[in-house]
C-alpha cells in the first residue's frame, strides 16, 4: 500500500516537528513525505532529515512562498502514491492512523 503524507509549513514551524515525528512512527510507513515550506526558517529540512534519518520514507521538500491552497495543490502535483494524507503543523497522528485510513478508503472503493 503506497501512500504519501503532504502538507505545508508557514510561521508555525515550531509545531511541525511533533507532527512529523507522529508521521515517522506510523505502523505502515509512508512512501513519501511532501512538505511545501513557506516559512522564514532555514533549518526545517535539517530537522526533517534528523527525524527521518533511519526511515525508508522519501522526503520531497520544496522551499517556495505560496498561499496555502496553492501550496497544497503543488504538493499534490508532486505525489507519486496512490493515496494522499494531508497534515498541517498542528496535526498529531495515532500510530495506526494511516493504516486505518487506507483500509477505510479501500473498503469505499470496492
């Protein structure tokens, strides 16, 4: 089951890292993490690399200044997975969130 998490980062980047940790701890690992960074911070990619250093999840990171909806659409256009799960910096996922979400999506598609 291939899936991607995608989201944006603005001036709330200090909240982002707990969200990313909850993504990295998923029971079924994401194929990719797509983050469109419109913040003023220059250390986000370094922190993401630390969180995902032992992971097989590929990181798609773009530093561009876009309004939120355009940034989300851009993230979607970069995705290569069948399923996309959105996050923002305030999101915290349970360990089996992605597994359960994809299971529900598969049931709806039958």
